[in-house]
C-alpha cells in the first residue's frame, strides 16, 4: 500500500536547500512523485511544494506525519524554513453564502463530481434563500442572521460552527457581509473570498450597470484570501472574459457570475491541494 503526503515550505534562498530536503525524504523512505520550486528574485526567497509517496506494509506501517514533521525541524531551523506537512485527505470546507447561489451551485457540482479536491461539510448563510440547494445536496444548512447589533455574536457563532465541523477552509461564495477585522485575523490564510473585477472602479450598488455605462470590454473575477483590508487580500486566481457592446447589464451579470464560479473553484481546489503559498501580500501558486 502506498501513502502520500505533501510538503510545502518557503525560506531565504541559498545553496543546499533542495539537497537537504531530498536527503531527508530519502532517509525516511519517501519517493518524490511531484516537485515544484520557485526562486523569487525579488524577495530572495525559495518556495517549494513536493508530493512524496511511502510504501507501507505490515512490517513497515504508515509513517506518523507528526513525527516526520518534528524530525524535519532540524532541517527547517538550519535554513530558516516555514513549512507544513499535509496528508492526502480531502480538505474539509465550510461554504458561506447570502442570496446568490451560482458559486455554491458550482462548488456543489464539482464536489459531487470529485473534482473540487475538498469535502464540503456545511453551508452557512445569513439568509434562508439557499437552504433548498444545500439540503438537496445533503449538506447541513446553518442560518446565522446578521444585523448591526448582532454582528459580534453572529461572527462568534460562525467561528464556532467552523470549529464544530472541523473546517480547514472557509469559502465566502458571494457572502455579502463584511467580516470584522478580528474575524479576518482569526481566519487568516484559511478563508477565501470572491468578488467581481470591477472593484475598485465601480463600487457600491449596480456595478454591472455602471460598467455598461462606461463601455467595459472585459468582465472578470478575483479570488483572494480574506484580510481586514476589504477585497485586497493576497490574490489566488483571476478569470477574465472578453465582451463587447452587444452585452447589456443583464448579460454582463451572467458573464460575471460565470467568471466568479470559475475563479473561486480553482482557488479552492489549489488551496486544498496545498498549491498556494503565501508570500507577504501576494501568493505563489503551483498549478
């Protein structure tokens, strides 16, 4: 039987890093089946993702990933590495929605088809509109109403729900509430949001009507990590679709929703496959 795990890391670039990592994996009976590396000339850091396979038997049981991670600490200390070992189990994700269902519907489809790289464990919403969609897919639907007065309690309930479902990732699939700075910090690196490409140019209500009025020729969407800086977190993926003067505001909106669903699903899959490494206010994405 073969078991796989993924090692991701970043550190200041210097000679000997790849040799040290490869030697460690060899010494622990690992066969490298996938390897990607990026040497950033601007930051001077190295980013690395590798998948390693281990053949297990009754005589040689499956390695303890925590023990392997602890053993790697000496290598990490020598090179100043930030690192993580992950098993191959699908990541558990909690999806948050409001009233628009196109992103949720797309995520559910990909999850059921086995192409999402994750397991949706529950849907949370501040409205009841999308309960039928979630429950028809067999997903628990948690309604957490939000008002200005109840926002702190609602966000505490959200975090508690994520913990209760052991969710590794929270996906804001057109969740139309602004999270507090405290909640954004609590979810740092494990919450992904999606928004249309017209920000910051066309803010507020009816952005597609504003775009139509200006003759926009590109419609797109941005998937990014959630930070206290609204819609300005590290970008994971963007999708762009070219349009022309024949698209009215309604058509623009349909194209925009397609772009949002595509960008969000890719970002979720890449995160769950440990392909996204944070690099300050940006990301390195090993596709």
